[in-house]
């Protein structure tokens, strides 16, 4: 007993000692199984959890609260134990007492609060009746402290209610439909029957006419063996084709009628049948007998319709095809807005001239397409050059488009072009009741208008590319700070290789030289940018290539310059070596510092995330910056560096003077 | 339980002792009631609670939102959760909207002791108003010179209708309902008067506690106060007789015997009632002869050193008399509760295990009928102490903010408490038969895994 007593405590402590946002489910299960079979365990668990709730760490409180909820929903004894001290629990988890705010990690604390409120609502909903204290706590937080409860249950109930209402409404609609159907049932049936009958008659007529025509006799079974199967297949197909009823001038009228009927059948009756059947299936009536019989009828009708349709298809292969074709065209025309042609096309492609139809229809289509293109152009304003499809049709326009400047949108565009005087009092405003005379003919002169609607242009600064510092950082990577001359952390900006090592021995004049080159680079860059602008206007594709080239050129030029400077450096170095002996160079100093810092940093980072680490304030980049900047040594070094830099520029101007 | 009933049936125990035994057993396991609750209409802290003294049925509450409400303690207005929870809604309430209503917080609300036709409210708007219960109208209005902290009416007065008021002002004024004017102005306190209480044994004796830490006893028929309680005048010697007395109270079967034993202790002896006074003076003299003689000699104007005596360090926030009027309980802002022997005016040195008491407000104590327990609001909980030993019997936690007042309904053995969280809570003895609680289906262990 005592052993297991220790067990639940240990389990709970283990479960709450984690930085995760939820309790390990295995541990939770273990806790539940341990607690389930003994009341003393429950007591111990409640005691332990309340103790944990008093810890000064939101994470621990959060995890214990989750465990409390799990046990609370299950064990009655646990409930009574917790409810005893509910006010304490609430003040520890919600933090509503001003003198007892929630402890440290603020992110977790807010989660803890929302969770606690949610749990309280849940508890109140399920056990509020039996525990006055839960009701009191809930009431207090809700009505007096005005905490926002998630109101889960009410929301769920509301959604349920809405859904039910929607279902009721749709049911009502279905019922109405069904009633309408019962009224119109015979009518619909008759209509369909008559259509079907007519189709059948038409087919009869057509077929009877066809039969009069002589068939080519086909009695060559004996040749079959000798012919290759493909040919045979071909022949059978042609025979079948021949069997089909052909349309000609004699039965044209019959076919027209047939086509129309077919269309009626497919587009109207079948669709409406489908609808009715779905209605019948979905509707819920008091007695289903009438519904079932109707449904049966409908299904029969549908089957008959389908069979008729199939017959029609068989009767003439051309029939459905043309239908489809026609439909396609019609649909297309229908959706094309603002066109004059459609009616013409319709008339030309109506079945009045079926013999020409296939050819005509295709040609018409082509025409339509070209028209479409022509219409599209003005509608969709292509902003610039490079649209291939439309260029050939309107070369002048595209040329103009290419030349046209791109303007920003603005109110000055309202008065683009016309140079007219504008009537000042021309707005139809009621001016009579104003005091003084009103000059109706007052005019704002055109110059004034032009002046007023002068397009505003914003000066856009040319983007100058500032090289990043690129000094190696202690956490890896390179310093991405972009300063003109001096990086506050790594001193003067020096060209560096991929790993951040300075390309040259960092010496004072050396650095300044580099600065100069950089300034040159920038100048060069400006010129280059102009070229780029031009290139951009001319061809888009060239631009990228050009950029690359310019970059390469830049690089080349820099190398050249470096090589040139190297010679001077060589000389200067020898001179400076003496000076260097007198004072430590800055780069050495900063190097030492960086090393020291990186060592301690490593110690920090290697640690695993623990509860204590959650409490520790995150060291932000701002902190680091301030630490670095306020370091007297660093600031001194920077100042020294800058003064030396000034010296160096002087020396640069007169390089041969020492 | 059953054995006691059998004893009672057999006539082995007397009805009164049986009753007190049942009562005390019920009081012992008092707890937050789950089946009875008041729906508080107040939107401010509740400062005062009182059940009427005639029927023991109507609870009057006064709150900081300048309102007062009356509840029916016996009959619930509606039920919830299938009749499990009885909700007692207020019968009526008076607030700012009322004509001539109070403007600021009602600090004290008391019933007229004779019937429930009137009640009296005192407020921070420096007014004491007398209300007609049936019309809920103000029938009388007394304008006082400062905030009213406490009003009191004597429960046994038969010859006067005075409302004693403790205010910011140093003087205690007695408002006469009969005439509508101030009948008396009692001066002596050096600071505001936090609390006033009428004696439960003598209709002329008024006790007041002030912010200067003094508790003064006044005989309203004479000028000045006749006693200032001094915390340093202690009475350890008197304690042994106290303890046997209480044990006797519990054990002894005859109430008459105990009352006869105590009669000589009562303060009535020292004061007025001239016929009694003569007879009892010798007995009291025999016990504490020197003190009594001093008191007697000094009576109208006390010695200045005695006049400066204090009962508490800091303000006296509450006073409560035992039912027999022999002992006085006082609570102060020094978080002490003291038990005074009114007879000798001595501190009995009972150590009440308080934690902390509210310091800035008048609080309201409640004693049980047989003077065994006192309920004291201790910050956000209410503690029940044994009066004679000072031990904590139970701690009643339920309020989420400070508790201001409590009232013990000895008829039903129920405790009503009101606090800053705007709730009036009911504490009842736990139900006798657990069968009544239909906890069956929902509130059960529910182990899904």
C-alpha cells in the first residue's frame, strides 16, 4: 500500500515535469489505473495535485490541471476532495486574485487560464447540480468578474438547432414538391407517353420508307476465310452503316420531327424525371404506399424513355451527333455576350439546311473564333508588349502599346487629352439660395485645369546595394548586417571569402582602401542601373543576362583594383608593421572577444529545454545588441577605428607621404 | 441518534436537553447547502443580514448598491434541477430607483423587533430610513452628521423605540421612531463609532465600539457611559468558573438549575433595577470587591485614565452579545476577538485562533442560541469558534471575496453569510438521510478506462 502510495505521487510528479503542452498519455493512463482501485490513492493524488498547483511555474500548474480534469471527470471522491478547495484551485489556475497572478512563463499562463475556464464550464455543466461550490465559482467568474466562458455546450446546442431547422425547411419544400407531383402526375405521364409514341411513329415511318430501298445482297460467306480479319471488320461495319436509316430529301420532314422530339425527350423529360425520382426518394410521408407506386411508375417510364432513346441512337448515328453539335454551338453562342452574330449563326446552322450543315458549321465556327479574337482585344486591355495572339491582327495598335509609357493611376487621368475650359458652376447644384450673385458662366480655363491635374511623381531613390558585413558569427553563418562603412560589431567592413575570413591581412590602410573601392562600386552600380533600365525597356530576357554580366564585371573590376592596391599595400605594410607593434590592432581584440563569448554561449545552448529554462528570460537580439554596444571596450574600439579611418583617408589622398 | 430518541421516548432525557443535543449535533456538521440558495439581486457587496425576530422567516439584507432586499427563508420561490435545488428569490427589494431611497451603500439593515411591518436601514449617504414593509415606502428619515456604520434596535425594549446609530461622528445618536427626532446624543468616543449593540438582558443598556478602540457601555437613562472596557484589566481568575459552567450547560439536564446558578453573574445586578441591585451587590462584591466599589464610586463621570482605556488596538469592528447578556464578544481591526465579562468589565483572556479579520469595515458576528459557538467572518471564510475555549470548530469556505456579515438562524440551525462577492450563502446541517440526495446517475465514478 505504501509503496503504491509513493507510486502515484511519483507518477504525477513525473507527468508534470515536462515542457510539453500535454500530459504523456501513457503516464496519464498509469495514473488513472493506479488511482482507480484505491481511495487512499485518490486522496493522495488530490493532495499531490493541489501541492503542484501551488508551484510557482505555470507549466507545472497547467499539466497538473489537465490531470485534475481527467480525474475529476471520473472519480467522485476526487471531485469532492477538489471541490473542497475549489476557490483555491481557481485562484491558482485562473489567477483572478490580483495579489496572486499566474507565475512565470506568460505564454503558458494564458493557456492555463483559458483551459481552466473551459474546464470550469465543463464541470459546471456536468456536475454543477451536485456541487454548490462549482456553481458558486462559475457564477462568480462569470457574473462578477465577467470572464468570457467559451460556452461550448450552448454553442453546440445552437448549431444542432440550426441544423434541425434547416432539415425541417428542406423537408417542407420536398413535401410541397411531392404534393405538386401528385396533382400533376397523370399529366406528366401523358405528356411523356405522347412524346414516346410520336417518336415511335416517326421511327416506324422512317423505317418503312427505308425498307423500300433495295439492299445490296451480301452472300459472300465463302470468301471469308481468305480475307484478313481487318478487312472483314471493315466490311461488317460498312454493312451495319448501310442498314442504318439514311436521311434524304424524302424523309427529311420525318427526321426533323424526330430530332425535335428526341431533343424534347432528352432535355426535358429525362431531366424532369430524374428530379421527380430524387424528390420521391427523399420525401418522408405518413404513408409511403402512394409514393412507392409513383416511384415504381416513374422508374418504368424512365426505363422506357431510355430504351426509346437508345432506339433513336441506333436509328440514325447522325442524329445524336448533330444534336450534340448543335447544342454545343448554341451553348457557345449563348454564353458569348454582346454579340450580333449569334442569331445569324443560329439561322444558318438550323436544321433547315442539313445537307450543307456539317461543312457550314465548321466554317462558321472558325469564323466565330476569329471574331472572338477581335472582340477580345479591346475588352481585355493587355498592358504591354509581347502578346502574340493579337499582335498580327492589329500591328499599329501593338506598336503604340509598346511605345506608351506606363502611368500610375491618378485623378489627372480624368482630364487626359482634352484641353478645354470647364464650367465652374455646371453641376446642377442648387445655388439659388446662396447669398450673392451666382455666375453661371464662370469658367475654369484649360491651363488652370492642366495645372490642377498635374500628375504627381514620386521621387524614387535608386536602390544602392550595400554589401553585408559577412564576418563570421559565433553561432555559425555570416553577419548579414549592412552598414556603409563600419559594422558596429565587427569593425570596418572588409571583403571576405565564403567562410567569412578576411581576404587580406586586415590592416588599417588596407581597410580604408577597401572602403574606397566599395564607394566606387556603388558609383559604378548607379551607372549600371541606368543601363539596366534601358535594357528593361528593350527586352525582358536580356535583363537577367545583363545583370549577371554586370555583376561579373563588377567583380572583375574589384579584383583588378585589389591587385592594384596590393602593391601599395605591400609597401605600406612594411611601414605599418612598426606602428602595429606599438598598438594592438582592433581585429585581434575583437577576435579574442568573440572567442570568449562563443565559449559561454555554447554552454548555454547545449542544455536541454527544462522547466527552469522556460522561466529564464529569452535573450533577444536586442539584449545582445545592447550588451555588445554598451560594452565600453567595443565602443572604444569603434571610435578608435573611425579616427584611424579618417587618418587613413588623408593618407590615401597622399599615398606616398609617410 | 436512535438511542437518544429511545431515551427521550422512555423519558430518560428531558425535552430541552434532547433539543439542545440535537441542535448542537446539527450545528456541528454545518456546511454549504447544495439544495438551498438565495438568488441575490444585489450588485454590490452585502453588508448586513438579519432574520426577523418574530417569525424567524424573513431575511433582510442590505448591500453596497444602496439596496435592501427581503427573502423568505422557509419557502422557495422556484426549484431547479428537478426540485433538487430550491431557489429563494427576493420577495421585494428597495434600491436607488425607489422614491426617497438611499443614494449610497446600505451599511446596516435591521428589522423592527416587534413585528415585520417596519425595517430600518442605515447608509453611507448619512441617512437612516425607516421603511414600511408592506408598501416598501420610506416612512421616516433621519439625517445624521456622517456616514452611518451601524444601526441597532433593542430586541427586548418595551418602553422605547430607539434606533441607535454608529456614525463617522464621535457621538452616538438615538433616533426615536415615535417622535421622529433624536432622543439622545451620547458623546464619549474620540473617533467614529463603528458598531453599536443593545444589551440582550437590559433594554436600557447600549454598547458601542469605536474607531478609537474603546468599547463603552451606556445606560441611556443617565448621562455619560458607565463603563469603558479595558483590555488590560483581565480576569484570569474568573475563567475556571466559566468552563464548568459551559460543561454544565451541556451536560446538566435542567435549564432551570443552570440559570439559577448563573443569575448572580448577570450584569443586571450592577446596574439599575434597584430592587435586584441591592440583593446581588453583596455577592458580586464578594467576588471582585475592589473593582465594583471603584466603579460604583466613579459612576457618572469616570476617571480620565479609565476613560481612555481601549479594548482593541485599532478600531472595534464588531460587537456581539451572548443570548443571556452576560458576555460580550468584540472583534477589532487588530484581528483579535475578545470575550468580555460584562459584569466585571474584564477581558477574559480567551484566545481565539483567528487568522485575519477585515479591518476597514463593520463586520457582523453571530452566536448560537445556547452561546456555545460564535461565527466570525475571517476574510473570505467564516470560522466557527467555541466561545469558551476559543478553539476553531470549523472553517466555512465558500465565498470568493471577503465576508462581511453572518446571521445564525437558530430555529433551523442555518447560517446565512453575505460577502463582497454579492452572494448570500446558506450553510445548513448536512441532510440526515442520504437517500434524499438523488446523486445516483450523474454524480458517480465514471471510469472509462
